[in-house]
C-alpha cells in the first residue's frame, strides 16, 4: 500500500511538471526544440534537449524516480527573445487579506509564497527596457512600505511546480498568478502607483498578434501550411484559414463532435473564417490555389449529375410510354364493365386507378451536388442549402459582397438566414409570389472570405456601438490578422507535388466518407465523443474562457464573442482526429471511436490563437476614444501643464466637442500611456498634469 501511494504521488508530481513545461511553451509560443531541461544532483548538472515532448516526459519520469531536482531555465526556453526580470520580496501587512495583497501586485508574472505572509513577485519585461528597471526597482522599494527588497535580475530559473526543489524550499506557487507575459515599464508604474515619469511609448499598448502555432497542426496540415506559405511568400495564417474551412465544410453533417453523452452541445466541424490583411499581404494567391481542390470536386459532381440526368430522362420517357399503354388497357377494361350498374362500375374504376398509382414507382429527379459557391445572394444560398443536406461552403474572394447583402430592405432577412445556418440545425422559409414557398432544414453553411481591415472596421464599429447590428453575427466569425510577413521568396521554393496530391486525396476521401454511419442515421446521432482525458482538458479550457468573460474591463461585444467559442475546440479537435486517421495509400478515412487527448490539446492551442486574433479585430472597431486621445496628445502644447476637463471642452476640438464624457474617456487612455497623470483633487476641481518628458 505504501509503495502504491508513493507511486501515485510520483505520478502526480510528474503530471504537474509536464503541465508546467507545456504551459511555458504555449505562453511564449515556443516549440519543443526550444526546450531544455536541467537535472541537478550534488554539484553536477546534466542537461537534455528534446525535439518531441513525449521524450521529455519519459526523461522526467526517469530522473524523478532517482530523486533529482528538475527545473526549467527561461533563458534556454526562449532563444528568440531576451527577457529581463524584476524580483521583489513582500511582507504582507496584517491589515490586508491575501486576496487584497495579490490584487495590489496583480500585474506580476509569477507570485509564490516562501513563508507564511511573505511572498516573492516576479515581473517579466522586454529586454529592450533593461536600463529602465533599476530606477523602477528603487522607486518600488521607496513607495511600497511592505516591499522588503526589489532587484533587477537577468537570468531567471523557474522551478517546475511540485518538483523536489519546491518541496525542499517549501515553495507554495499560486497557480493562477503564473502568467508568462511581459509587462511594460509604463504599465508597471501605473499598476503600482509609482511617482516616476517615463517617456511614453505608444507601441507598448498595441495588441500583439499571436503567431500561428504551426507545430500544433497534424503532420499533413503542418507540411501543407509550411510549403504553401513558402511558395506564395505569405504568412502561414493565410494558408491555415481557408484550408481548415474547406476541410470542415466537406465533413459537414457526416459526423459531429460532442463533449459527453449527456451534453446538449452537438456541433459539426464547420467554420466561419475571415483572413484580414492589407493589400499585397499575400492572402489571395494562396486562397485561389486552395480553391483548385474544390474545383475538382465540383467538376466531378457536375459530371455525375449530367450522367444521372441522361438516365433520368431516358427512364422518364420509358415510364411515360408504359403509363400510356396502361391507360389504354384501363380504358379497354372500362368498356367491358360498362354494362354493370353504376355503383359497382365506379368501384372497379377506382380499384384500377389505385392499382395504377400503386405500381408506378416514385422516381426522384437527381440534384446537383455542390461543394462551394461564390454567390452570396439569399435566394441562391437558400436553394443550394435545400439541395445539399451535407452543407455548402460560401467561398468569397472579397467580403464586400456579403456586406452589401446585409444592408437594404432585405438586410434583416439575410442576417436572420445566416444566423439560422450557423449551427447546422436551423431552418428557413422563403415565400415568393412567383416561385412559391421554398423550404430548407438543417442548413449548414461554411463561410470563408478575405478582406482588408478598412472594409471590416465599419462593421465591427457598428456592432460595438450596441446598435441593431449587434445581433452576434460578427462574433460568430473567427479571424486571422497576422503581422506583416517580410520574408523574401526564394527561387528554389516550389510546390511539393507529392504533398499536394496527398492533400487532394484527403479532399476526395472526405467527400466520399460516411464515418461508419448508416445513411438513415439521424443527424444528432452522428457523433464522436471526447475521451475521458480529453474531456478533462476541455473543461479546464472552458473554465479559462469563463474567467476571461468575467473580466469587467473587456467590452461586452468581445465578451459575447467569448460566449460563442465554446464549440470551437470541439470542432477543431474533430477535424484533427479525422486528418490523423486519413490513410493516403487507400484514400479513405479510418474509423475511430473517440476524439483523443492529443488532438484536443492541439485544438486548444489553435483556439487560443484564434481568440487572440479576435481580440485584435474587435479592437480595431473601438477606435473612437483612442482617436480622441490622439487628438488631445497631438495638441497637448495648447494646454497648460496642469489642466482640467473644462479646459479641453472649451476648445471644442473636432470629434470631442464640448462633451465632458468624451474628454474623460480620452484622458483615461492618456493616463494608461503615461502622457498625463491625475493630481490629488483640490476641492471640487480635478486636474491632470502633463508628462514633462514630452517634447512640446
């Protein structure tokens, strides 16, 4: 029994160590090749570098079994960035609770307790701000009465939680305060209310766009994204977005993902994606190349439809002749029974007619299977979704076509139609005087489009203003908006033809796959569940999203987006599981029972990446207060060194006018950027002071 307890304790320890390593990699967007783990015993230090995380796990198990200390050196994990840190020790005042104390140092990257009531806090800064940390540390010691020491450190080793090193030194890491993120010196000053000026740096406040975690994709998708990105000299994001949308649309209603058997959430692996970028970013050429895969499927479907129509018309003529002959025979039989009394005669005629109807088999006219369309009109989409039960992809080269349909007299009906077709289980009726009533059920629409920020910005802006346009339409999209890709194309980079053919085979296999379900299986029964371990990871991610939503500082529109991305991990995990079970030799999808933990973890990384890009997108529409703050900053030389809201309102600047609320919001942004600072209130008048380091 004792050995079993020790084994379980060791297992839990290892599990937390691996979780910490994975957290470090994801937080800094590092790959496993950047991982180096140290083991120390006596005076000797051993190091290991791993290209695959599973090998690192095995190594950790072996070293822990020998009782060695394991920790991670941040300088080795992050080779692309230079991080510097400020480390401070605090003795919590008795008048403050632990929660209140943690709130007072909420911007710290790591907080852990070394003794009862004594804490260590570490802040990560970008290496470019090296010279600024010494005065910050000095000011923190002098301004904070319960700060015992504060020093700048260059090399920081972070022990893995629950490792032997932690046990030995009695560390109690507070997990929710482990945020491997850098803070700016300005943010540090404002958060800790330090009385020190720095020259404002507006770039510090621009949201950095997350890099595409290509290493987290299944092998085939990873190689395709890397190859096409190099060939077309564009960001990997612009390959990933249309590729995942096209694959998801082919899966459609054939199989769904479900968290647990008793869960009501039953989702198809379909996506609404938009690639956002300036002209010349390279988003369109790679999109057009991937379109070729759908053109092949559409051409094949059209050929099958034409052959089916030839057979249908021939069969129709044969049935017409047979029916004419049958009617002739009936007329002859009616002539024979003309002498019978009328009641019996009518009864026999009815029997003959019923027999004719009964023995005439129903022969349905074939429908044209479509995989994609570039028509965004309501009537065309409704007909296509009515004819294609598995769903269809609306593939647009430019978002303007979709936006134009959202305005005008029929814009409300169009928005309603799109919202109905998002879940895959909606239905929609269209009544027309000329064509009658058209009906579609279980509509499943995938959408992909490219666009420029200037086209999307007004739509997001209208949504953020809480007008009637805030119906959740734009929150149902996922966005990629990468940084500018400045790599120069290489002459020798060519499309990997073998890889391209394998991708073509995957598309064909998905178009034919039935995933082991019989044709009559109801849609809600065509499901694959997360396995037990995957389910636990998914629940943790959902809790993380709930924490993000609970943040009062985020806009309600963005919180609405967060409320709609719960199915995102399920969709991506299902798609990844299908790709992993693709057999290129046989050109088929092998059957599988559950969605694995590995693919769920991959899906979480992708979902977090998409959430980070959505955060940027919903920020580009809320620029009104920022523009007003820029107006004040650009004309700050017209203000006295100490000024009030009334001083600005009287100037009646364009965009701000005499609205004191607009002035207050703009000043709040300038405070966060250390352009101005709020002074102690004198009577009823509140004044602000201009940063003396600003060149006026």
